[in-house]
């Protein structure tokens, strides 16, 4: 039997010495549409909407969506994730609540330099 994707991702935290991982909806091309082979967010969370991101920590996992997708996310979200409306709570706010500094992993191809 396959292990839960969330469990498999968290096992990588030990290998890469990280406390969490963030997964955006977009792919490395930043286009309007994401090819099904690059649907990282859907693969992990089950959410198929066109906007959102996930934050996976060692003991918690969040799916952030805007108001357009709350109903859809509630229907599609996989066990282990908590849906959060991004206009109410942003990922950074959740990270700041931790008492220790966290190392969050990400795929650099999926973000632009700021």
C-alpha cells in the first residue's frame, strides 16, 4: 500500500534539514494554465482550483485559498490539511506564531526574485 503523500513529504524534511515546505499553484513558467504533469498543489492536497498554495510543517498542513475557492477546497481537500482563507490568515502569520525560527523549503524554480 502506498504511504500518504503528506507523510512521504515530511520524511524529506529530515533528509534536507527543514521544518516545512511551501507549495504554490504555479509552475516554473508562471503562465495562466498549469500542465497536469506540473500540478504539484493538486497532487499533494487534492485541490484543483486555479489559485492557492500549501504550507506543510512537521505537525500541521495548510491549504491557503482566496474567497473564490473556499467551497471547492472544502470538498476537494485531502485528510491532514486545514483550509485557510488567505485574506484572513497569510502563511507568514502562521510561521511567525512558532516560538523558534523555522527553515522552510521551497522549489526555487517556482518563485521569482524580489
